[in-house]
């Protein structure tokens, strides 16, 4: 037997639908807000500025951009990414690891971006309120 317009089942269904609509609106709002705070459209420009500020080889930008895009990069790929000779690429990678912008779980494992508290404000400035 179909539910009548005044059926409690129909009322719960309507409330559930309203909750789902509200919940999805909140999710979309949060995604939009956080995306804006990370300013991902200018993240590569900030990585390039970081490389210039630190005075490391300009090829470091290619490594950082690749790591940012892929999430991690194998150490052996750095030479191919930068176009540098193997020894120079290893020295560059060592400098980025020593600086702390890159990190690895193991001495020979892939590297990933690391954002420390001290560097977060410059890499993601919109995440922090200006006082």
C-alpha cells in the first residue's frame, strides 16, 4: 500500500532529503573555502620564489614542482627531472632534504614535500590570519 501524504515514513524521507541537501552544501562550502586558503593556483609560483630565496640551483624548482604534483618522487628520478648529472642531482637533493622542504621516511626511499610550522606561513599564507 503506498504511503499517504501524511504518512510518518514520508515525513522522515523529506527530513532525510533536507539533511542530505544541507550536508552537501556544507561540504561544498568547506571545499571551496579550504581550496581558496591553499591558493593552489599560485603554489608553483611560491615554490619558485622559495628556490630563489634559498639560493639553491634553479633546477630545484623542477624537483619541487614534480613532487608537489605526484606526491612523491624516487630519489633516482631527480637527475632525469632536473637534467643534471647524477652527482650534482644527489647534491641538490641533499640540500633540499637538509633544508627541510623535502623529507623521506627512509634514507633511500622516495621524497615528499614537508611543510613545517615555521615554513607553513610562507608556503600557504592565506591559512594564517594576519594580526
